[in-house]
């Protein structure tokens, strides 16, 4: 193996008995021949289980919803891409010419998929315990300082919990306007609370996203922030 791949294995904490698995994990579908999508599928499942188990054991009092949000934040695309950059995965990837020229080795989705594929490759090479050790090794700092579950809730959920905790009526969402072409529709939605009376609007390319934007602005107003 090259020095770069040796260093990657050191950062993973795993030496491959079958180097072709490592090669496959680092091969994007844009390249000819065997690529990493099947390993990505496998690694995604292993990663989800290992992170779920780690959170379950480390946070004995947290409810299922908070654990789910924490896991989702840890294994989301941007998080995996950040880990890939720490491991310097992009430098070792094999891509087709067009994908390489377009900077695919820097793309979050490509990097995140490669991390999942590497986990799948470790699992096939040495079993679950080895894959778990690799996951815990690269996620160590994130597991030691996980995000606050409350901060991971979407604005609509946080607003609903806020008004319910105060014994107030639930907020009302109304589509105020729909703008633009059908394929690029912009929704303007209002969010209104009765007690205290606060009304704010949000815009986005989907109704749900517009509701979230409006809820975020109402939250800012109720919590004394700027909107």
C-alpha cells in the first residue's frame, strides 16, 4: 500500500488482511469496475448500530427521541464528511476523470459515503468488533462531547414545547402566499401565537420549510431574541 493509505489505516486503527476491500471502499462509482456503494450500504447499518449502542450506554437517562436526534446528528452527511477530512480520505479516493475534475474528492456526499464504505470494509475484513473499534476511534471526540439534544429539535417542535410548557394554545400556521414558477414555488407562511400575541412569517421552497422558518422567528421573539 501507499504511504497515504498506510496513514489512513493508522487513523482508522485497522490493517486490512484483504487490501482489495480498502481499495473498493475508496473507489467512487464514477470510476470503472468495482466501487464502494455496496460497502457504503453495509457500513451505514454498522455505523448506526455502533453509535446507537454507544449513546445508549453513555446516556442512561435520555429518552428515545433525544437519543435518535443525537445519533442522526452524529451520522449525518456533514458530520461524516468532517470525519473524512480528518482522516484525509479524499486524498486516497479513486474517481472517474470527470468527477475528479469537478472536485468530487472534496464533495461532502462523496466523502461521507466513503467513510461508511470504509466501515463496511472493516466489518467484512475482520468482523463486527473490529468495525466497532474503528467507529469508536474516529467518533471518540464527538461521542465525548455530543450535541445538546434540545438544540437538535426543529423550530416547530421547540415552539410547540415552549407554548405547551406555559399552558398556552398551540401556534397556528397559515399559507399567506405562493410565489414563483410551479417548479420553483416559494411559500410564504405565517406563524401566530395567541398568548402572547406574536405573528411572524417565513419563506422557503416548501411549505414545511417555510413553517420552520416562521416558527424560528416566533421563537426568537418569545425568547427575547432578535428576528
